[in-house]
C-alpha cells in the first residue's frame, strides 16, 4: 500500500464544495490544521458559503482525513528554510514542510508545480491534471 497523499487546500475545496469527479483520486489523504483553516477561510470569504455548510464540510473532511497534523515550531522552521531555498510563498512552504512530517511523500495540489520534487523527498502532483502532463 502506498503512502497517503497530503492534500492542499484547493483539493479540499473541490472535494467538499465544488465537487469534481477527478477529486476521487485525492480522497482519504492527510491534512494539517493549517489546511483546515485555509479551507474555512476560502469557503467563507471567497465562496461565500454559509457557516452551517462550512461546518458540515469540515466535519466530512475530518472523517476522510482524521488526525490533522499540527503546525509546530519545527514545522515553522522547516518552512522558513523551504521558502528561502525554493521561492515558494511561506504558507505554501508550511504545507510542503508538513507533508513529510506526516509521513507523506506526495502532495496533491493544483496550485504548485506538478512533478516537482521538493527537498528530495516530496513530489507535488496535480490530481486534476491530465496523466503525463
């Protein structure tokens, strides 16, 4: 069995609020508390979802992705290094740092560069892209 994939916020939005048949590949992954927080922010501010719908969606995500990873000082420090070496925005670097800490070798993200290997141990994949793209 392969390692679980770490899920970026955009993948959760498609899974929970804007269902996309391609998001089935991203079901049952790993998330961090940061990703849950970003999901709530996008759902409320950008998509203008009502709070009951947001809470329902977060509940469903937590069933599919139990035990969200915390953001620790070590995660923060790792993200600072990743951001400085790669040029990624800090909050993206926090997600990149959280994935290997959670035992994941794959990060599903629509926003980051598909196929890029970060720090020699995490491969970014776009679960919505065309295979071979």
